[in-house]
C-alpha cells in the first residue's frame, strides 16, 4: 500500500475515533505534540487526548454529534476531508441554551501527517457559522 492510500485508511480510523471517543485510537493516530485549537480553551490542546477533549466539548452541546466522511483527497503528508456533521442541540453551546434543533453541517478539514503516519496538525475551514445557523443563533 502506498503512503497516500495509508493516509486515506488512517482517516477512516480517525472517523471511528472521533465518533466513539476511542482513546486507544487517539493515541495511535495523533502525535503527542500535535496542537489543536478550540473556542473552549484559550491555550492549545495537545495529542490524542487533547483532540478528544475538543470532541467532548462538542458533545456537551450536541450529545449525539457524529462526523461522517463524505469526500477525501490525500497525498503523502496531508488529507483533505469534507465532513458531514450531524447532531441535536440538546446542551449549552457557546453560552447558547439548548434549542432542540437538529444540525446537518458540511465542514472541511485538512490533516497533516508526520513520517510515522500520525496527525500533527488539523486546519479547519470555518464551519462554526453552519452550527450557529443550525441552532438558530444566527440567520
């Protein structure tokens, strides 16, 4: 299997990791020194556990949140993923009380890999506006 195919396969494992909050997969797939940023933390969060804390932050507002790969493109050191994000706004999110609204949002992320096949960076396109529209916070 070439490195591009490896990276695609790793992304499908990553999808399973974020939907199940699997710490073993997070350790396998994410480099310990990889920084991740979220509106929930003023400082970057690191490694697989840091990434899963971002997932848990989302679950506080959307207990049934799920990410589904809709499309991806890969090369030797990065994968671009078009995600479908679904969930129900049943908890407070960004200080917005639960609305019960269902969301279905398209988000785009670029994941960068090190030579060992671990994610070292995640750059997200701005999907937050779709979430805020979905819960009725903005029109």
